C-alpha cells in the first residue's frame, strides 16, 4: 500500500484544526498588532511630548520678552495654536514670530492682531518668518503705523512683489534707508513702495534704491522750507496750506509732467540739480516714465486689500503646500497630546528631584555591590587561579619533551589502528553491505508495504491522540485560561506582593553577605595568598605524580595498542576469507530465497485452484454446505437460540430426542436430535493429497471428494 503524504496531511485538516489554526494565527496577528501599536503609541507619545515641550519653550520666551500676564499668555497660546492649525506655519513657528514682534515692542493684543498678516506675507513671499517679522515690525514703526495696519502693510508688500521686479526682502532692505524719513514726512507706504517698485523695474533695488529715495526725500524736505527753490517752483510748492507735505505721488506726477517736455540731457541735468548725483539715477527711473508705470503700481497697491492672503492660498494650492498644512495641523494635534502628558512628566521629574538622595543612594549601593563583586572575582583570579595557571604553565614547559613524545606515540598508534580498521572495513564489510543494499533494492516493494502499514498505524495512533486532546485536554485548557483571565487582577496583586517580598529578601541577603561573608572571604583570600608558596609546591608535586602516572598509563596503553594491532593482523586473513565467501555466495543465498518464495507461490496457486474445484463440485454457486450425519436426523444452529442446553457432546455421548446439545466441528453450534441414541466424537477428516505442478485441478478436486465420502462426509 503506497502512502500519499499529502493525503495524510490533508486528513488532519479537520474543521476543529482549522478553527484552532485560525485562532492561533489570530493570536499571533493580535500580538503583532499589539506590539506595533505599543511601539507606535510610544513613538507618538515621545514625539508629542517633544513637540509640546518645544512649543512651551517658545511661548515662555514670548512671555519673558513681552512680560505678559498668565491671562494674556493664554490668549497668545490659543492664537499660536490656531495659526499653526490653519496656516502654513506650525504653532512653534508662530510662537517664534510672536517673539520677534515682542522684541519690536508690540503688546499682547498688537501681537495677536499683527500675526495673521505677518504669516500671510511670509507664506506669500516665501521669506523666512524671522526676517519677515523683522521687516514688518521695523517698517511699521518707521511709517508710524499701528499693529492693526499689519494686514494692510503685508498686502502692499505682497502686491508689490507680484507686480514689480522686487521682493519682500529687497523692499525690506530699501525700507531701512527710506522708511524713517518717509514716515517723518507723512508719505504713505503705497506711494513709497510704488517708487521702489518703479526703481526695481529699472534694476535699482535694495539698499541702492533705499539710499537714492532717502536722498531725494531729504532734498524735498529742504526745498519745502524754501518756496523759491527750484524744486518748489517746479511742483508749485511742496506743502499744503496747513504746512504738511503734499502726497509723495502728487509730487512725483507733477515732476513727471515737467520731465516729459525735456530732452534726455535736460532730464539728467535737472535730476542732478534737484536731487544730487547720488539720487539722480534712481529718481530718473521714476520721473522718466512715459508709460505711467509709477501710477499703475500705486493704483495696484491702493487696491491691494487681501493680496497677501490670496497669494498665500495660491502658494499652498499644490501637493507640497497641502502637505505643509497637514504637517502644521499634525503638530497642533501633537501639542495637544503633549500638553496632556507634560503634567505627568513634570510630576515625574519633580518626584525624581525630590527623591534624588534616595535614588543616588540606591545607585551608589548597586554600583558598590557590582564593583565589590568584580573586585572579589579579580582577587580570586589574581591571588589564587593565576598562580596555579602559572605553576601549571611552568610545569608543562619543563616537561614538554616527555609530553610531546608520549602524545606522538599514542597518536601514531591510534592512527595505525584506525587505518587498519578502515582497511578491514573497506575490504571485508563494505562488499557485504553493498550486497545487502542490492537485496534491499530488489525487495523494496515488500519493504515499502511494511513501511506503509507502520505509517498507517502511526497515523491512526496520532489521530486518536489528537481527538483525545481536542475532546478532553483542550476544554480544560480553555477553562483554565478563562479562570486565569478572570482572576488576573488578583494574580497581578499577588505577583506584586511576591516581587516586593523577593526584592526585600534579596536586599537583606546582600546586606548579610556584605557584612558577614565578604570579610570572611577577604580573610580567606589573605590566608590563601600567605600560603601560596606551599600551595604551589603541593600543585607541583601533584603534577609530577600525574605525569609519572601518565607515563605508566602511556606505556600500558601502548602495549594494549600493540596487542590489538597484532590481533587485527592475526584475524585479518580470516575476515578477508569470510568476506570473500560472503561476497561470492550472497548471490546464491538471494537466489535460493527467491526460489523458495517462487515455490511457495506455486503451491499457493495450486491450492487455490484445488479449492475452487471442490467448491464447484459441491455447488458453491447454489450455496450448499457440508454436514456430519446426525442420529435419526435433527437440526443444527449456531450461537444461542434460547433453548435449554443439556450438555456438551463435542466428544460424543448419549443424546435424547428433542433436547439440545453443544457440538463443535464447525465452531459453537447446538444440535437437537429427533430420536434417542449416541453420537460419535468430532474428529477432523485427514486428507493426504500429493500435489505437483503437472496435475489437473479438477482431478485434485475429485480426489478430495472421494476421500471425504470415505470419511462419512456427504453433500447435503
């Protein structure tokens, strides 16, 4: 019978096993998910704590700069969180922006009012938040604007950066020079920024543009005091009736009209005369404006309301911008989580600080125990083991020739014996083994059949064991798990008590060891060190004895090896002869076994043919059978029929009509005779038949029938 391993495996995949397998996989999955979840929660908690701590640090800096009250800090903190969740900047970055505005002198409410415009401008221009805050705060102060004007100022700068060849950074650099005097003269941010934009379109930017514009405004301020000056006459006066300066844009437009009628040489000469050599180039960029570029810029800046917000939204209307918003919002969540954890860690740090002496004592005690133990180990090795090793090494060095000689002799004899054994195996045993393998190969079907039977038995036993486990053990384990789960809190409490007890016991044990055993061990080490010369002599003497004994044993072993070698040499011819005979006759033995098996098969075949012939003769097809004649007739039944059994007549005896008796020529039967009389003992019919391969099965059958008739057995 061939066993299909795949079929056997599938046999065990019952519904119960599938269920258990699914539960096991689910358990592993839940364990994995739990580990991943725990790791993720730990990482999230750590990151949130770090983010919240950085945010609190930034807000503490804001409070230190602005000297805000706790109530004001709550407003600033809420504003920073809101800006971090709704803009491209995180709450931490918003806190940094607030600190810059605070350094510029902004009050709490002014910071809250200025921050949205500041962040919009930074997002729209892509300028660093710190630099943007510096530019805005300085320029607002220079132009004499208030914090509420931050949004307007941001819109103007954002619009200028998108309408002219300037940037927030270059405008900020220009404002350093031009804004203070512009603010003093009452010129608007829009007018001055439009002038800087017109210069930027001609390549004059940053400090160069700011310096030129500052010089020009200084000239205007001087000319305003003298109504007969060339500049005053050209613009019809630089001041209003109330003495204030005219709008910067009005002065520029008037001058542009005058320059429009001049030749190029006259424009350059007039610009130098009005504003000086340092400012003439920048002012010509504004005044020599045939396309009305300056006024177009001014009109755009006058209607710049919402420009910074719009540009910021546009800058964020892409994947990178959306990722930035997600990052800012995520940081907001992290801050909220972190602020929940901060009080816990604050308490922990306070606990550590409060209990630092105790913690220090525990750590020092632990380290002391470790160092003491390490010193003990080192002292033991240095004072006891190292001298022993040194003595042993010296002894080995001094006795190396004798050790080497003995080792070489023993090893050579071992190699010699091993070589002889291998040769004997190769020349005598290996051929027999090869012949045995050939026989196994030829008889593999029978061997396979036996192996399959054994496997089937093992499978049956395994199945029985599994069913027993499933029906009996598994329910107990499930119930035990439910019990453990139900009483887990109590078990945890017990474990905690036991752990405290163990720690207490170990602590007391270490104290006892330290105070009682360590001094004893130290004294012992001192004694050993004092007695080391004597110990060395004892060890050396013992080693001398060992080497002497080893020499004697080596000689004895060598003699035994010599004797074994001689025995091998003596029996080697006999083993070779046995091997050769076995090798020559293994084929004959196998052939004989095959012949016996063949003959046995032939006898079985002939016996089967003979039995078929007998069955056909007695009408096997009509279901007839053989019977032993009974006295006066009667009937037979098998098993218990409910009649009263009078006795056992399998060995013969007297019987009465109508009563039942046990007879046994065909197993457990009852016999009920119809007349009184005697029956004979059951005796097997002995049939001697000589069968050979040349006989006809039908003739064998007729011979068996004839013998049965002679025995009194007839067909019924």
